[in-house]
C-alpha cells in the first residue's frame, strides 16, 4: 500500500518548548486514518476536511503551548487490512501522541486494538460498533454507539411519529447490524410491530426483490440502514414503486451526496444523526459557516464528528500540558467541552452520551426536525 502523509502546519519553531516536565518536539502530531479513496472516499474526505479545519483553528489560537499541531493522515480505504498497517505506521514511524479515526467501524475496530496495545489514545469520530471502545481504556468515541442510535430510531418512529407497522431494511455489516439490534431491542416498548426484516450487501445498488416484498408488507414506516451510496438508490427505488411509508435512516445518510443521488425521492426522509443544521448553538453554527467557507461544500455529520474529535484531543493536550500519552489519555477521560455535535464527556468505557439530532430532507437540504433527549434511552454501555 502506498502511504501518503500531508503536513498542514507551517513548522517555524526555534528550539524546544518545555511543559510540565516533558518536552514538545517541533510539532505535536495527531494521527488520522480515513477512507480517502474507494467506496467511502466522500465520507473520508469530508471527515479529513473537518479535522483539518479544527487543526487550523487550534493553531491560530497558539497550538499546544505555542507549538504547532500537525495532522498526519493516511488513506485506509475503510478496510481493516489497511487500517492496521496505517495504525502501526502512525505509532512507530510518525510517533503520534494521539490518533483519531475518521473511518468506518471495521477499519476503526481493527486499528483500535493497535493503539490500545501501544498505549496511544485513540478516538473514534463516528464509527459506531460497540466493540471499538472495548479495545481498552485508551479508546474513546465522540459519536453514538450503534445500539443507542437504533433505540433512538425506535422512539422516533413509534412514539414521535406514531407509526407502528414497520419494515426493517438492514445493511449487512457492523454499522447496519448494530443499528438494527438497537431498534429491535426497543421497538416493542413503543408499540412497534416489525413486520419483516430484509438484509442487503454493501455492494448492492439494485433493490427490486426487497422493494417488491416491502410493497406487499404495507408498512407505515421503514427503518433502513445504509450509507449515502446505498441509501440513495434504495430510497429512489422504494419511492418509484409507489411506497409512501415514512423512511427513517441514520447518520450514514447524512451527506449532501445522498440528496443528490436520491433526488426528489429524498424529500421527507428523516434521519437520526449528530449535526443539526439549524442549531442555535454558537459552536455548531460557527463550525458550519467555517466549514462551508473553507471547502465550498455543505457540512455533514462526518465532518462535524471529525472536527469534534480533534477539538477533544486539543483540549486534552492543553490540559495535560505534556506530550505524555498516558497524561493525555487521562485528560481525555475527564474532558467536558462543547462542540458542533453537542457537549462531549465520556463514561468509564469511553462512550459519549448526548442528544440525538433528528433531521428531515426539506427543499433539497437537511433541516431540523426534532431532538431526542431521553437520558435513559440514550445511555451508552459502561462496560
């Protein structure tokens, strides 16, 4: 595999800065893995842009004790076979003091064990599989674990939307299975009958057999997991078949590309996610404005999540006042900051608990629908 790292910080420091008994090198290195090529490249590039923006903003405010932050990043193609050597390269060659995943669950799970074994703090920006943080006490997550978002979907459909007859369409990977598990766990509590569940592969783009079965099922709502590149064709084909049931997706849909692929069929689709485009929070609105100015593209969940993860790391390094990885890990564990995706703090397992943002496609853009703030329902695992 050809690795390519791009340094974004101008390195113009004379000598070494000493802080809290530990010395900083010329730059403080944060490692970052993301899918920059392949099927998930659009998400990876958006996540990278969010991370780059956060680093630029932090450097504009003095970096870490006056030392510039350097983001060292590699393409993992959302693949475990690539994320493992990437993790080793970041740790052993680049000597990063902390790592961030801007990638999907499979790649993140594989890399998490490498960072844990090396004693290097690692944050999953948006990968949702529950086993990621179970790699150990050096691994954290700034987005929802999959089951939590699935439970939120059940409340949204059964209680908030009042739809009781539901078909579940599940992407057969870590992402889809985790969401479906959480949804089915709580469906009964909200009076939902799961009429049928259908599975599909990440390579599928033609959904004729599933669409025919869903039409015969006559659901009032469809809970469908997927990424923008699978959800776009799926939603288009469901609507083309005359199926009018409410379609509820999740953060995998949260991309401008989903709306472009699905076109008019995307109107009215509702998703659970981490980013509210209409938020009155100054943190969120400032991020959205800065991201769109920097990239010329609309902000999405993956960009906001990567930006959030970098903000957490920077705040922890500033609090630790050292490049000692153990001290940074301890500072992350105790952190509490406001970011574009909510107020971030971690439980004993390194999981975050925050509100779920609900967005609806309206007028060709994601807009505010509602917020799910049920602390008991959204409580992540703690062990």
